[in-house]
DNA sequence: GAATCACGCATTTTT
DNA sequence: TGCGTGATTC
C-alpha cells in the first residue's frame, strides 16, 4: 500500500520527501516533473495529511486534469483523493469569488469577460464615454495595458514613445472598472486580484483559507506573475508549506506578465527554502540535449542546469536550409513521409513547430498534397470566429440579459432594423431612467417610435430562449435559436465565397455539436454519480471539476469556456501535429521539426521581421528559451529548418540564419543545403524541377 | 437602416 | 493573402 519510491532517482525522491517548509524544485525539461508532483501528493496522503488540506495549482485546465489523473492513478483508491483541490489559479480565484460574491456586490453568477469581450468593452467606452475614435488605438494593446495597470506592474511613464496609450489607459481604467461593475462581471485579472484584496482585508477569511490549504503545490512556477506570487505568499503564511516546481529556462510568458524573477529569487522571498535540481532527462537523446544545453547556456541569468541522459547519443540533429518557405515546407512534408515509412514513426509522434501561426500555411499545403493527416493546434480558434462569437453572445445574452456586451453585440445581428441610432437612444434612455439597457428593452419604450416594435420582439426572443436555455435540453434549444434567428441564412448571405460560407456554417455547427456532446456527458456524469453513490465502481476514476465549481447546464459550459478557451482539442486520430512553440511546452514527440530558424522569426523581432533584429526591441533571452523549449520536445529526431528567402505580402525577402544555430556545436549537426543542388536528396531535386516546370507552364499559359 | 463595393491594412506568442 | 472597415448608394 505504501508508495514505492525506489523507482525515483535521488533528487526526485528528495523532492517528494521534503514535505515541510518552502521547496523549490528546478525541473529541467523531461526530468519527470509530473511524476514527482504526483508522488509528492500521494506521499502527503500516506503521511496522514487529509486530502482536503492539499492545494495544487496549475495554469491550464488541461494540466490540472492531467495532474488529477496521475494522482488518482498513483493513489489507486478513489476515496483517498476525494477532497483534494487541483485547480488553475483562475478557477481557484473564481471559487473564492463565488463564495464571497454577495459582499462584493457581484451577482452569484457573475460573468467572466474573455479577451474579445474586453476589447468590445474598451471600444464602447472609448466611443461613448471618452468620445475618442476607437480606430486611433490598437484595442488589444489598450486592453493589455489596462491589465498591467491593474496588476500594478506598469507605472505610467510620461514621455515614453507610447505616451498617448498611457494617457488613454489612465482615462479608461476607472471607467472600465465601473463598466465591469455595471455588468456584474469580472475579467481574468479580477479572478486573481479581487481574491487577493479580499484575503488581505479580511483576517478571518484568510485564516480559514490558511487552515484549509495547509500544503501548497504550484506547477510551472516560472509562469507566475506578481499577483499570483502575492496570493501564494498570503496563503502560505507562517506555515510556509509551499512547494513550487518549474524551470526558469522554460519561462516563455513574460509578455503576459509572468516574472522569471519569481523563480530566480524564490530563496529571497522564502529564505531557508530547500532547492532541488532535477537534471536527469528521460526524454531525449544525448545529441539533442547537448544542442539544447548549448543554446540555453548562453543566457546570463539563470539557475544553471545541465541536463544529462543515460540513453544513447542518437542520430545527429539535422539543420536544413531551403531556398524558400515553400521548399522548407515541402522538405518537411517529404521527410515526414520518409520517416514514417523508414523509421516507422507514426504521425501522432511527429510535430512541426514554428514561432508564429502565420507559418503554418505552407506546411498544411505541403502535407495535404502528400495526403498526410495533420492537425493544426491553436491559431485562430473556432471561438475567435465572428459567427461563433455571435452565437455565443446569443447564448450569454439569453441566460443573462444584463450582460450588455453580449446583448448589444447581437441586438442587430442579423440585421433586424435596430441600428446604431436606436441603440444609442436606448442607452440614453437607460441612463436617464437609471436603468439598464435590457430594462429599457424589456419594459418597452415608446420614445423609440418605429423601432419600439422591433425591440419588443427582440426582447421577447431573448426572454423565450432565456427560459429554454437555462434548463435541460439546452443544446436542442440552442439549435432552435440558430434556426429561428436565421444565423445560418445570415452566414450564407454575408459570405462572398462558397468556402467561406461553408467554414462559417461548419464553425457554428461544430459549436452546436459540442453543446450536444457536453449535455450528454453531463447527463452521464450525473448518472455516474448516482451509481457511485450506490457503491458501484464507475469508469472514470478521477473527477473532473464538478458542477459545484462551474455551475451546471449551459451556464457551466460557458463558464468553462471562459476559463479554458481550448476546450477538447478533439484528438483527431493519428495525425501530425502543427503548432507554435508556445503551444508545445509540456509536450513531446519522437520526431520534431523546428522551423523558420531565421533572424527576425526565431528570435522574433516584433514588428515586420524584416531581417535585421533591433537589439533591445525584443526579449532575446525569452526567444532563446523558446528555442530551447522547442528543441527539448524531441525524443529521437530533431530537424531544424530555415529558408534562405521568404515570400511575404507578395515580396521575396532574403533571410539570415538564426543566431541560435551558431550556438550548436558543429559535431552534433548534419547540415543539408537545399539551395545547392548537389547536396539535396534526389527526390527533393526532382520535386524542385517539377515545381520549376509547373511554374514555367503557368507563366507561358498566362503571361 | 441596409447592402454593396473598394480600399487598405496588418500579421507573435494567449492562461 | 484575407480580412475588416468605410464610404457610397439604394
């Protein structure tokens, strides 16, 4: 019954056994981090720590779910892990807010604004409250500035080149906060900030949280921001039972407020902490590790780790220079076919990684041409599409009409004769009456003359579906809504091309399917619970965060969606993965293609990427870490590619090789230059020739 | 108030 | 390349 720790290496074991006081575990890539965390939690349980005293925090819901699974599997007995809290920072904050909503003046079911909603709100405030043309500002940038202000990490700097943005943020911030309040909503930052404030202000509440969560565990600690650090400090209190696990070399979210210094200076904040290095790597071949070490070794401020492995050297890394981006993609696609035939590496064990989503396209085309199954992860997700956002806005507005962002988004979609003028007048009226826009809509307003009738109809529609969507059968109701409102017709009408039309309809269909799926699974969970209540073993060993956390029904779905935009990545069978380097953190494949190793791209140079990188304009250290993360995803084969020339907006631009390539010792590399024909593999030469003649033909036919 | 067309724009990473 | 936005016209 006792946990078997003999399978762990000495450092891993130390990380498991050091249960008291602050502990910093520096877990290099592939060093068995998740394993250690799971063992540590189960070890705590073995020692008699009640499950409900353990709080483990992650950044993503996926990571939380994985951790739950690992712990449950290791603990073996489901009853033992009952009461354990494994949650994201944001979900944790949300739970606290739910508990305390009344004293904060928040409705019990407050809305959570996602990035798109934030932009919409800022846009509205700019126009209506400040009378500023919203085109003058890059709205996402304004939103991120507001976020930094809220977090207290961006003091206004007069005289800075973006002074107008600073001014804008200063004017906007109080109005933005009021706007949130008025809607009974919070944004992502509030999910952390408000709990922090509350715990600071209420000693009793703080005490109860400290008593409940006696053992704290944080994964991916290098990604924490200032607020999260303060929250952890507060919760840890004098007990200081805080174990953080992370890797400063994999800190790639500084642009989002993460502070590497949290992990670098952990010992300053928590003096006397234990520091444990996990450096044995169980993932990659020695060649890959040596190369990755060489790249990351150039970073000045870091907790120097030297990953090692007792596995073999493996094949050398390949560095490929293609004449242009198309050839790069073609080479990668050819290699994928070859590797899956000759080395029997299945597509699911192969990944193509790149810096920016825009790079995905050529790879998609090349793979499609060869009939290779692939899936593109990330990029503009289905939930960023206009029509899906419209549909979601319908659902949200119906459930909660005081969600003004959603309500106003759909009030005239599809066009139903309630234009900007009418909406503006309704808002005016609302302000005059001291009421909300929804109240004006639903109570009727003769002042709105000819539009009054239309508005009454719209309000009726919202009310009707508000009823139907808030109970069981909501997925069917959503479909009816789409039909009744005519969203499909709208998509058909407003698309200029047939494929665009198909994409829009498909996107909405897929959301509807997800809803059906979700409702089914929820029914399943409910009956599972009933079974387990009768003492029957159920299929699912680990509980997913249950309804009490997110709410049930459609509201639960929408809440989950707000906190986890990449719901179900639908594991589409055996296919090659295409994703950005950011998306790849925490994953691994037998064979990895790391593409676009060029100055301006990796390291990325921000605007334009026109070759020469302006030092200081980018965070070179973070770009280096990004490269390191990419390299360490590979188990057996790592191929680094670049293009000598890239077509961008119709113009060809010469590219220089990434400085990171220079840092890798030549003896680890096998260099291929597709630009010089002698060096190119025969198949590639033939393909290039074919491509050349095809282009000639096209030119001759259509001069 | 709605539909159509044309222009012009901008492309990093997202819990 | 595609998209969104704006001006124009009905």
